């Protein structure tokens, strides 16, 4: 299958990766029915985009000003195929954050590389999982991708910012400080700051930046490209693309406001904000899967306005709440990333 896909870009007559936009053969009876976004033309969409973005900025709540990063290298390790740096940088005026930075060793001299923000799943080992130092192999995205020639930054999620402090306590702390009204705004801001660090690196091409995440990180990998146009391609795995498909109403995300009867928004709007850049949703039939298709379908008309439907899709497997294990589905996902972030 992959050998065929590598040839497809030479054929201008048909969009790439059509299997990613094939509706499930059977749809669950309780599948959501999000409202389609189908503006008449690009001009109408750009006006609608501003309305949607403004609405979601209000839902998320305010974020602090970005300040100088003042990046510090805490440690550096030289491994066989990559360098692993632990960075500390100024997140906002009142806090710092830590992240691993993984840099390939075999890059041609003078050539800038694509970069990826790697957003870890729920795990007390936080960015150690992304770097391949803890947790399940399926979430070692930074390690996988640095070996494919990407510079990867793996920031720590705020829920584990204080050693010994549980995620519920951390979420409560953020709201008490008064700088954020939703945990999702805090996660989004922190991810944007990780992009800031990445694009400042001399090894990185700032025009070829991606994002990837599973579960908790999958939610972040949906919102980051929607609100940061530096993200060219993103992979969101098992985050639950619809607000009713996962725990979006928990306090460390949006809270109960999104579950109220008067709340009239859903994530097909957030998906549409990414167009015409690339977004791949991956589902194992747990948080995402066949039920995710209506969200892709609802947002797809926006990509078609730009003749860019190849850049949105749904990849399904049947192995539950995990990133695809080694094999065709994982290779397909990473190849799809390569398609949009590496020179063709």
C-alpha cells in the first residue's frame, strides 16, 4: 500500500489518501451528528472562520502574554542516533516549563529539518514517555520521529508541573491563580510556547512544523493547529474528536460548561479552523473510530474549498485506546506526516 501512495503525488487527477475519507461501512446507531460547515466560497469561509475563532477564544478564556523564552540547557546526552537535551524556558511571566529536545545526528550539514511538537498522554512520567524513557512504546513519538529525521520537542503538561501534586490538584491550582479560566487554555498556551522554542532552533525549518499526540496529547494536537498556524500537519490519536466522545467536560479541560443544554458548539468547528493545513485523526474504536467520521465529514467541505481534501482524514484500527503498534497502520501514519513535512 505504501509503495503505491509514494507514487500518487505524481498524479494530479485525484486527491491523495482517498481511504482516509471513506465513510465506515457501518455507523453506530448512537453516532453524533455534528452540523456541517459548508460555506459557499473561500471569502464566505474566511468571514465564518473569524466568527468561529472568536467564539472559541471566548470559550477557552484568556491566555497570558508571551515573554522572552530565556532557554536554558539543563542537560545533554549523546545517544547513538540522536542528541537528547533537557530544556527549561520561560513559559509566561510567572512560570517556566521543561521539555526534552531530540535532534537527529545524521542530518546533512547546513540543511534545516522539519520539527514536531510531541504532546504526551496521561502519565506521571510526562515527557519521559515521549522520549522513550518510560511508559508504553506506542507513545514514544519523539523517539520514533527523531529516527525519521525530525527535530522533536516534548514539553511537560501542566498537570504534572509540581512533583507529588495530583492532576486534579494541579488543575485547581491553575484556576485559583486566575490566569486561565479553562485547563484547555493552559494546555494550548503551553503547546504554543513549545512551538516558539522549536522554531527558534537553528536546526529547524520554521515552515515545516508538525504536532502529534495520543489521548490527552491527542486533544492538544487538535487544538494546537487550530490556533497556531505555524503547525503545517498534525496527528491526533484517540483524543475523542467530538466533545461528547471523551472527557472534555473534566475540569482540567473545559469543565461542565460545555455539557450544558445551551452550549451550541462542537469540535467540527475546531477542525475546520485548521483548513487547508493537514490533520489526521486516528481511532482505535475507543475514544475515536467510526463515531469520529461525522466530524471529518462535517469539516471536509472547507478543505474542498481550497482543493486540499487530501490533507484531512481518519485512520482507524481496532486495537482500542492506543497508537497503532509497529506495522502497516503506524507506518501509514508516519508516512502521511512525511508527506506534508518533508520535501517531495
